[in-house]
C-alpha cells in the first residue's frame, strides 16, 4: 500500500536550452557539462538518492538523449573496460546506471519551471515529491533535502530551500517573505516574489533550487497563468499554497540553508564550481592546489 505522506519521488527538470553555454551546448545538453569528471546532473541524482529518493523523473526535451544514455547501461564500453582489466573505470561507468530508477517525460514546449513540474503529474500521482534544479549543486556533506523532507513531515504542505544573499543579488532570484517558527532553521513563508525590483524585496532570503511539494500544487499549476517572461512560474503556485492551511495543500515553509551551494547556471559560477570540486578531491588536490597557487601568483605579477 502506498503511503501518500512519505516522499519517495524526485523530479529533475532538464529541458532547458542552455543558451548561456553556447556553442558547447549546441549538441550537448548543459546538464551533461562535466564537473571534473562527472556530469552536473549526476550529482543532482546522487543527492536525491542520498535523501532516500530512489524514483527519479527527469523532465527532458529535444536534444536531451545523451542524458538518457548516461543513466543507461553502456555494454560495449563496459566490455572494453573489462577486457582491459580496468575495474575502477568499469565501476565508474556502471555507477550512473545503478543509481536509481530513472524515468523520463518530455516537456513539449519550454513554458517555464511550473509547466515542467506539471509534466510530472501522471508519474507522481497523489504523493508529495521533491524538485531538484540542476543549476544548483548542494554539497553532499550538507543534508539539505533530508531536512526539507523532515520539515514536510512535521508541518505538511510544501517546503522551499532559502539562502541569504547580499541585497544587490536579491533581484536575480525568487525571494520569500518569512515569519519565524519554533525551529531555528525553519520559517513560515507568507509570500513569494519572483525577481523583485531592487529595493522592494521582502527579505534577503532567496529560493534556491530545492523544493518539496504537496501534490495540491498540480491543481494550482493548472490554473496558474503565465507570469514573468510569459512562463508558468512554480513560485506563483507556491504563493497560492502559502495562503492555505494543511487540509488544502498548504502551508509553505522554508528551510534556512547556511551550507555549501554551488551554482552552475552561468560560465563564471560554473568555473568556480569546477575549481572548488577539484580542490576537494583527494586524488587531485595534492597536485592541483599547488599548481593553482602558482598560476594565480604568476597571474597577479603580470
């Protein structure tokens, strides 16, 4: 029997065109750009699995076949590595295909994050579910998603991840108006504003790419008109749910995240992320960090 209160499914929107990374993304999905030696989307799926979500639905679109291939078996490659007696690389190749039960649905048109999430309705059914955006990577040492699932179990409704930023950055994100609760890291969300005008933001706490949604969000998304940019915004639907009580699919709470988040949504942040991940790798750091120090020292002198 299905427990309609437990969170077991993750939805990962991956239908974007990746225009900020052209021409690299002309034939390669942006989600497949490597962070050292693993594509960004694998880190996201690993995070979902680490939080106990073994059922992962990827929302894809045209040109995203390499994502499906990555999470599938590669028998010819596996056989070649086996013949070379290379168990380490063989294990690395097989790892992605054994991570989770991965499913796919296509988002026919790029109508926004809210529309992408609505595409998951048939697969998710009448259960709460997590949404993980591929542009945000959360450090594996910071169990944000697990905490969000705990908060959903305690308060019901939906849960968003919030991170405090400098005032000049607030207008780049969705921003939350919040009220405290008895939990130090949990707030009640009273309003959500997508990319507020500078100086008019309700707080410095922005929504980062992790959500735990009540299934009531699907009915709301169906009735949500296009918002900023002519797209259906998930934040608009959550704003509606924030005004409701638990019996109607509300309320909305936020987990105040003070851990390590890596942004891969633009070139500069992507490069920072690659450097940070390389510096944290025991197999690379011993050689990479001295080289990096030497490189920056020479660069400062020139």
